[in-house]
């Protein structure tokens, strides 16, 4: 059992999502970064789609009510406090055994989102084939809502002997997001399309699991078509442009259909990156072909498999931590002075 | 317009029949859906029919995009027919007052009485064109020409669950509290999405028809209490 002591920012349980119900208006949902979810689960000794906690910006404090193994995928600044009040750093991209009454303080997240998986998975009921939280309709997770202080979640297994680490954590590329021209590309002038591919966009404050509204250039609709369509299907990665010309990129919790013209779609291989986008971050787009998108999908799948295959026993934890503690700061200063 | 295939990214294809709200187009969409389902292709996760198009969400590493494209264009040739599974529903609604705060304004804007608005809405056998936007949310149509109004200039932050609303040629019932820009005319005791019915969590399906029936406030409250208590099953709402 894990008890939530506090949860300052929205955090929700997510797994591989809820496919098969979009014709009923039920969104796909699921982890914004399915790759990192898979890594968190691999580090916790779980199958890739096991439900984990998706954390945004500032993570919760969690108390182990019984021994539990927890794994972190993401750039947390975490520490573990024991019952006597002693604190130790909890490094990222590895599993950690928590003894009874130990507290994991996950802290700030430099990676925007991160995942906390527990060995054995969180014991939550399946709703329409998934444990993913979809708050708007109260589906999945804990009563379909965000995590909050006082929640207690049962854990499926308590093998505290598990210790795994990821020697080469994944990095998020800064290259432009790859897109395929959208179903309603013809609704936009050629000038708007050129602008879309050349301009810089900024993620606005209107950003959540449903989508990201972008600031920057306004994309003009072709007056012969206008800015409304008879609603049809959208998908995570869809970039729709309402009448005000400000694009919206849809994410995992997006509705199933929409009435705005869709200028382009972010390719599947780049979807995980969108989950990490923070307000103020700049985005660029580049057009690719379907063939390039499929090649990118295969490459992303191969890289994830390779990353997970590199997971090693965590017995080096002590030495690594000692090394870092002793040398890291001096090393950085030396390196700066050398330049 | 001939049916055509549109790319919705690398993981979805949209078979588009047209760009209008039209029962004939919608019937072709449903026929194509049935024809595609009969093929039982591996690698498809979702098939979403809308007013005028059919979108297939698939795993392009398991299902070849060219093969799916060809199958979709074949399915597009399936003759339109009304689904044998279509159901006729009768949905009670309490109109006006606290339950339908926009009824008076809709009557004023259309130059008719509130009673005439209610009567016209309830006289129409409305088609379920698609389920989307929210779990179980039905897009119903089409309304009489004179009852078609633009959306609210300023959408409401919170439309109460079970509200009956209209906009343009469409009517809908909100299964959940949500933001919304449609005109609210009334409230129904009927649950449009119910996880208790795992085989069919959404009450309505595309191709079904709906007729709204005026209910008094007392009847509405009694029905709502019975639904809450589990005394009324969904078959209660099927048209006799």
C-alpha cells in the first residue's frame, strides 16, 4: 500500500490507453509518453503497458505502508526519507526499494512529465479495458480523478529485492516536430502552409492532457473554405486551427471528433515528445512523407527496445552515488574552467 | 463527391464521402463501416463513423497502409442501407425553467412561442448521426429550418449533465457536465452513458432515431429518482 501525503500538481494514473471505444466518444487517453511509461515499467519489473503514475512538473510525496519497489522514469529531483528523518538522494532512471514508512519525495520535474511505476503495478479496476484516468467523464484511475492527498493505493506485489537501473537514459531531441499534411490542408492558403513550416510557435498556458494551444503566427484559412467543417474524427497529434488562426495540437485525452480544419498531424514517432512540452517552450514543424513517418516509427520502436535491453542490475547504485557525490561538483567546475 | 482517402497522420486514415450533414451520406458511412468490419482486419484499434466520413485508427507496423486504403475504397462502394441494429428511442425531457434556461430566448429569437418550440422539437424523429465529443454524446439531426440558431457567442463554462441542447441543425444531450456553447432547452432523466451496461455503455448508436417527449417536472423528478435507484432499465426508453 502506498499513501499519498501531498500532490501539488495534477498527477494521474495512465497505462497504454483505452483503444476500441472511440466510436462511443471515449477518448484514447493513456500515457502522454508511452516510451517512458514502458521504461518506468521495465525498471519496476513490469510489462510495458502496466498502469503507472504520470506526474507533471512537481511530483507528490508518497509513503510506503509496506515494503515496495518503485521506479522513476524522468528528470525528478527526488529523495527518500526514512522513518528516523534521515534523507538520501534517489537517483532517476532506476528502481528504489522503500521500507515501511519510508517517504519518496519526488520533487521538481525538469522533464515536464515523468512516470512512477511500482513493482506489481497499482491495483486499480479496469474501466473499458484500461486503468487510465479520464477526468472529464470520471473514468479509470481512482474514481476517475487526479491523485490527491490521503489516497491510498494497493500495490500488486511487494518484491523489494528488485534493483534495476538504466545506464543510458533516453534524451528528448530538440529537432522540429515531424508532420504529415492534414486532412484539411486545402482549407489553408499556401502562404499559411509556408508560415506553418517556417514560423516559430510557443506553447501557451492553455496546455493539458487534451492539447496544447500555440501562440505565434496566425494561420489563415482559405476564404473559399472557411474555418468550420462538419465534425469528423481527430487523433492525438492532430493540429487543428480554429477561426482565430491559433493552432491547437491534440494530445492523449483529446475528444474523438472535432469541427475545426486540421492542417497537419504530428507523426506517431514524435507524439511522446509533445507530452513534455511546457508553456513558453518553442516548437517548429517540418513536413515528412508517410514513408519517412513509418521509418521513424520503426526506428523509435528499435531504440526503445535497445534502451530497455540495456537495463542492468542496480548493484552499482552505491558506487555510482558515491562517485557522483564525491566528484560531480569539482568535475563540473574544472570542466568550465578548462573552457 | 467521390469517396476519397485522407491521411490523419501515419496511424489513421479517413474515408470521406462528402462535407455535408446528410442522412444519405451518413447511411453510406455506416454501410462502409459494416463492410470493413466484415473483413476482420488485424491491426485496427478504432473505427469511428461520423456524419460524412469513416476514420480507421490502426497500427501501421501491423497493417499495411496501402492494403487498408484499398479495402476502405472497396468498402466505400457498399450500398447504403439502414442498419438492422438501429433502435428507435423515446427520451422524456422536462423543458424550460431551471432545466432549460435558453428556452425563452430560443422562442424569442425564432419568433415562436415556447410551446411551439417544444412541439416542433418533439414532433421530429431525429437521426443519431454520430457519437463523439464526450463519451456517449449524440449528434442528432436535423432540426426544422426555422429552429436553427448559431451557437452562443460565449459558451457556458459548465452545462449540467443530461441537458438537452440545440445548435444549428443539430440537437444533443450532454451525458456529462462540460463546457458547451449550445442552447439549453431542457433536461432528461435518461443516462446516455452507463458503465453498468458493459456491452453497450453508450445508449445511442449511429443510425438510431430519437424522439423527445415532454415530461412535467414531477414526472421528471420521479423518473430521475427511479433511474438513480436502478428501478428503470434502459429498455424503458425504447419506443413502443
